[in-house]
């Protein structure tokens, strides 16, 4: 037990992966909750439809995991699919990729400062937390879209 | 350096406090960004106005910090104030309280399972992350409110 609060380990890679994949399961349920046409077209206040927000999550998740693991920052060239089924398939592919890459992240990389995609400087943990927070942030916007459509969104607290 | 990924420390109490207070600074800017009347009245899809979302954050933040620190889970009896200035004052009081209580959290409490407010069972870290995630989630909804009002929200990435 560390005597000093400043250096106490409070989160492990495994806990963080489970935390993120729990959020990603909720986001997947959000994609499912949208009617097919509304997923690709509906928004409020001239914002992006939820499909485009989900694509942003996909463009960050696997590439960031790989970048923290390897130090190589390669953007993922993804085109928004035309159907919910295809979007969910991309989602599931990313889930598998993240689970596969995650255990290969060298422990020190979480605390090492790197420049993600040559642009955003920070510790690996900060870049990963940014991806998670960004997903929560935009997914929250999707909740408003669903409410505006009269659809009950999935429970925020359920990460199963 | 741990040889095993599973137990590698990747986040310290100090880093997590800075992360949370960075998010709380952004939420404070959101409160400021709302026109006085809209803060207490406007929403989309019959959801709560942003003032009520901010009150929810306040009801969680300091009591959860104290609960993780002490094991005593005491709800904060807060009434929604009538003005933005008063709401911001409550926000700033909570900021100070969190900063004061945080260093007193015994290190082991982050990983210890407790039942928050006698209801929600989980490690201290999970309860704190829930409070942060809940704030990000509902704040994202506030972004839609501002966009629907034609107001540019503060930048998500700016936590200064």
C-alpha cells in the first residue's frame, strides 16, 4: 500500500478495458434503438446524425488503441455504411480489434507522453480517456435525438 | 514496472482529480453559456433543463467524494437556485469541497467495494467514474440544447 496518495494505483488496464467496452455496449444499443432511416438522417440543431457520431467513435477507438500499443498512429479510412446492420458489423469488428490489441499495450505506454496521430500530445491514458469521454459526450446527444423522436433510450447505467 | 498488464497502475488519484475538475470547468462554462432564462426552462424532447442537470451533478459530486473518503454516504439536500449566479456559486463551493476532501481519501478506498448511498455497490473508483461519466453524458445533452438555441457551445476538448 502506497503511503502517498499521489502514486496510488487506482485503475488497471483490465479494469479500464472493461469500463470502455461497457460503454461501447451501451453505444451499440443506442445504434440499435434508432429507426433505420433516422439513424442516418435525424438530428437536432443542425448537428450530425447518430450514424456520423458512431463513425467518429469507430475512427478513434481501434486506431487509438493501436497507437498507444505500438506508437504508430494510423488513421482508419472508414466510409459510413448505408445500413444499420453494416454499421453494427463495423462496431463488432472494432470490439474484437480492441480486445485483441489491448493486452499487447506495454504497461509503460499508459503513462508515456506521445503525440496521437502526430497532433494531440498527452499520456496514453489521457488519449484513451479522451476517446471514451468523447463517446459518452456525443452518445448523450443521441439520447436527445431519441427523446425528440419519442423513443425511450437504453438505460445509461446498464453496461451489460 | 509490473510485468503483468493486469495490475499496472495507469491512473493516480491526483491525475483523476485533475481529469474530473477539468470536466467540471467545462460544465461550468456550459452553465455560463446558457441565457439566464433558458438555463432554467429550455430543453428538447421533454427532458430536464440544464439547471436541473447541473443540480444532479452537484448532488453527486461532493457526497460521492466524501462517501469514498469516509464510508459515510450522506445525500446533499440542495434546492435549485433561481439565478445563474447562485448556481455558479454552488458549483464553486463544490469545487472547493472536492479539492479539500480528495487528498483525505485513503488509497485503498478507490479499490474497496462499498454500497454508495446504501444502494449502488461498486469499487470507489467505479462510483467516482460513474459521477464523471454521468456529468459528461448529461452535459452532452446540454450541447444539443445550446445548438437548438443557435448558441455555439464551449469546446469539448478545452478543460482549462
